[in-house]
C-alpha cells in the first residue's frame, strides 16, 4: 500500500476569499485535516477553513501545551515544544502510513513563522509533501492599510516583536521599511524602539487584517493592548512615483 501525501496549506490572513484555488481544492479533498491552536481557542486557520473541511474528514487538533507561560529563551521552552512537535508529527505520520492524505492548515504562508514547518522538518524525508504558499499576514495588513511599502531599492526588514529592545533598535536603524510581527505583550517595547529610531510617526498599526474585526490606524493613535493578530508597518520612502 502506498503512503499518503502531506499537504501544508497556506490559508492567508483571514478572509477565506484570500485562499488560493489550490489550497481550497486540497482542503476539500483531504480525508484528514489538522491545524494548530491555543488550548482554549478554535484556531485561526480552522476558522478560515469554515465548512470547507469535508463532513467525513478526520480532524487533528494540535493544541499548544502553553503560549506565553514559558519564555522563549528558557531551555524548557525548546524542549517541551520539541516534544509537542514530535507528537504532532507522529499523529500525522500514522495517517500517512495508513495511505491517507493529510492537509495541515497554516495561517498566512506556511514557511513564514508557521508551526507546520516543524512537522514538515520531521516528515519530509519519509513522505511526499506539497507546500501551498499563502498570502502572508503582512500582505493582508499593507493591503488593508492601503499603504505601498517598498519602492525602488528600499530594503524591507521583517522583525519579530519578541526580540529585545536593543535588537529591535539595531534592525530598525538598518531598514528602509519594516514589518513588526508578534506584537501582543511586546507592543510597548516595540513602540519605544520605534521612537528611539525616529520611526514612530510613520508607523501604522493593523489588527486582524482582512477579518470582520479589522482595524488600521496610526500607531500614535493606538492605545490599549494589542492582540496576538496584529502587525506594525513602517513604510519605506514616501512618494517615489
Ligand atoms: C506565528 S506568526 C504566523 C505568520 C503567518 N504564517 C504569515 O505568513 O503571515 C503569527 C503573527 O502573524 C501576524 N498575523 C497573522 N494574521 C494576522 C492578521 N490577520 N492581521 C494582523 N496580523 C496577523 C501577527 O503578527 C501574529 O503575531
């Protein structure tokens, strides 16, 4: 019996109409569908999939063992997340070995800060894999904000907000344009780094791009906490036409 194929599907930033035709087809056809989520949430990628998952499909819900309880710098974080991804890969492999195709859903593009990468790393030498690229969250954000980002020879830097303030400053100083992801509790540290590098005034805050609760505003007008699904855009040079 031949083994199944693993398809990792980029689901885009939130609006199901921003999925590719290929991702929709593989999702509808797949007898097994998996996704990652917080233990207390349905999961962003699952919500995008809506009723596109076949009624008879077997579903695999991979709930993270923790979110912010253990610092990324703590060795326990890497160890426990490694065990978690080993378990996820083993569950996926069971279905592939039984000859069933598996679709793994991933918000945005799978290979940009996507959890499915860790399953891919563990399985791609054993099973046939297809990666379907997705529209990234940052594309969804700059389209929502209607803000051109990079012109000519501008350099765009994609920065995780989890970096410490000095590292944020160093990257921001180098970049013409920047995207800062993973805001959440990092917002005030990121704001300080933008202020220190003279970029706060042109920074745009975008929350839940392409979803019904989407918000876009100048960072200087944004108060209150930022949810996990938010990004700051620093457009490159203005008015290069
Ligand atoms: C683990 S990364 C996943 C990135 C995704 N694979 C991509 O291609 O964009 C999660 C981060 O993406 C950003 N994000 C994802 N969806 C978003 C959305 N609809 N609006 C704003 N930010 C979003 C947030 O910064 C969030 O912290």
